């Protein structure tokens, strides 16, 4: 196999994941500074503040649904180019926003880019990767997401430290500061560099050979497959792919998603996608600021600790890349759901018995490590693998849409659950959800390691 070629085109597609991660996280660091600028401070403005943080979610769902309509129609490559364009426009527009309405529109545009990229990037990588190493290459998408998250955390920290604000500063003081006027804009503007690079490089990568065969462009597909694995590999792959596309003349019938046999696979994909969100890791990230404050860190120290969580996330994503094609998808999903269940039981006990400080920080980092090497990357690997060629774009879109709906539901219900159950009860609840996930993974998730997409 031409590993260098596969790696290059996979990394270009995975830049969509990097921008996904950056765009998703950068707003958290900018929040203390754009809120005074747009007058979002105070209990009476709480819903506007929440809309500013979650507006990208609306775009994510829209982008995921849109991808289902266009991915099988215009091809994977063109959708990646559209996503890159939207990321670039969003970054510039957000940075230049002078009103809250334009800020929201820019965030929704970025969310559409996330929705498209989160669907198409893993599909593209899976469709150009040989089966024996597909897990590694698809996991690159999660690796770049994590790198994007870490990059956003570092950019936020560096820009904040350029002109730090006292932790007890009022909204009026923050508004008059450099960060309150310009710093938060540079946090968003920094995204234009990788977004522009993504756009330029997406123009020169090849189209997915499986999509080309679906459109009867056999010679083009064979040329790309020959570059990937040589002449004999290309000939064998073309035969295998064409056999699976022969059913229904290779045309995707979206009604097929609800056919009894296929719906079981689609339903499993939806569950896997939703479980990645409802496994509770976002609760960990929601608690990060509070946990680090309780451990005695000031604002700068707290932001540094949040960067450390990003480093842990990155390091253990490499563990996943090195194990996914050796251990398999199923063992890692079982380890992740079971491991988080145990960690949440311990973390809930820490809150119940009012432990604070470094003990809780250590448990939080353990949860992030467990998630990073299992559920975070392997979810994308499985979703890119388990659907038939003809409906992969539509089925992936259906599952990713469910993921973003689950993310929105988690965000919307977190505070009420926390108020009703307290911190300990909240973590124990997500421990129960992880137990349910473990049972479903054990009973229904197949092992796809080493199997061709066909």
C-alpha cells in the first residue's frame, strides 16, 4: 500500500475534524469577553448567553441533515470544500461582528460547517483506506478534533495572557480591556489559518473511489485505487464494490433506511452516536472550571489546567490509533463504557463525601483519558464502517444528526438534572447510562476489524 499517499489525503479530510474541534471549543475561552461587549451579563440575559453558546448546535444539526441530502449526490470532496468555505466565512464574520445578531448568524454558519465535516470526513477516510488499517486512518479524524480542541485552548490562553484581566473584574472593566474589545475577536480569527489551508488542500485531493463507482466513473475510481494499493488491489476492489452497488442499480433509496433489516443497523448507528454524547463526558467538561477552582487555581491557572485536559485528551487519542486495528472496535467500546461507569461511581462518591482538590482532578483526568482512547474515536470508526455503500451518506447523516440532537438535549438538561440530583447524583446517573451502553455494545455491536466495507 502507498501509505504516504493514503496518509496525505486522509489528513486533508481530517482537517475538517481539526476545525470542528477548534470551532467547538474556542467560544468557551471567548465567553467572558464577548458577553460584556454584547451586553449579555446578568440573570435577565441568561437565555441570550445560552443562545450565544449553543447557537452553533442549530447549525450542526442543519449541516448534518444537509450532508445526507448532498453527500451521495455531489460527492465527498465537494462537501469537504463547502465545509472549508463555511469555516472560513464563519471565522472572519465572527471576528468582525459588531452586533449580537451578526455574531449569532456567523456562529450558525460555523455550526453548519461542523455538521458537514463531522459527517463527511470519516466517510471519506474510510472509503479510501484499506481494511487492514482503516481504523487507524479514520481515528485520525478524532485525533485532529482533539488537536483542534487543544489549539483553541492554547490560543485562548495565549491571547488572554497577552492582556490578563483580574479574576474579580466587573463586566464594565472587562469591556474596557483589550480582551473585551479585541482579544475575543482574535480567538475566533485565528481559525482562518487552518480553514484556508483546508479549503486549498481539499481542492487537490481525489474524490472517493467508492462514490465514483456509484456514479459509474470506473476509470477514475480505478486510477485512485491503483495509487492506493497497486493494479491488482484496484481490480479486486472495483469488482467487490460494483457487486454491492448492483443492488438497486447503485442508487440510494432513503426509504431503505427504514427497511426492517437495514433499520436495525441504522438504529444501532443512532444509538452509538447518541451514546458518545450521553456517556457523560460533556458533564466532565462542564464541571472542569468548578473543579479547578475548588482545587485552588486562579483564572490563569484554571485555563492552564484546562489546557492540560486537552493534552491528556491528545495523548490518549494516540493510544486509540495504536490499538484500534490490533484490539478491535468492540473491545475498546466495551472498555470505554465500562471504564467510565466505574470512574463516575468514584467521582460521584467524591462529591457525595465532599472530597475536593487534586483527588477529584485526578479522577477527572482519568475519565478524559478513558474517553479519548475509546468512545471518542471508535464511534467515528464504527459509524463510517457499518452501513452499506449505497446508503452510507444518508445513514451516516441520520446517525450524526442524532448525535447533535443528543448533544443539544444533554446541554439543555444538564442544569435541571444537576439541580435535582446534585453533583454526585448526576455522575451516578451517567454511570447508569454507561452501564446501559455497555450492555448494548456487548449484545449488538459487531467486530468490524479487518473487514472490507463491502
